[in-house]
């Protein structure tokens, strides 16, 4: 999608640049609009894959930290357990039943 829109901005820039002598001075700002659209599209084509790779790398690092070690059953460094050790059942764990007596 980004590539096709960027290509459209490039085509519009080429067309407007080729007929710029026929354009009145009050509509020449369209040339700069096309340049800006083209620059933003090129930035998007560079940045989106970079962002996706960085997010995938971060997710892989988080998954590696959260996985227990298979050999000794211990968790990897950086893993924080959410278990408080309490045996109390929350009312959200047993829908429809009150914890009050």
C-alpha cells in the first residue's frame, strides 16, 4: 500500500514538473506537496520494516526471558512470577458466587 501511494506521488510530481511552465504561480505549491508526499512515503518504506524487526526482536527477547529452563525446572533470569502464594479465590475467578458470607 505504501509503495503504491509513494509511486502515485512520484508520478504526480513528474507530471506537475513537466507542465510547471503552464501552471500559474498560485498552484505551484502542489509541486512541494508531491515532494513532501514522496519523502514521507520513502520514509515509511524504510521505517515500517525497521519497526517490525525491532518489535519481533523485543517479543522474542521477552518470550526467552519468560520461558522456564527445561533441564532444572528453574525460570530464566528476569522472570517475575505473578503468584503471590495465597490460596484465596478471587470473586472474578468464581463468577456468580460471592466471597462474603
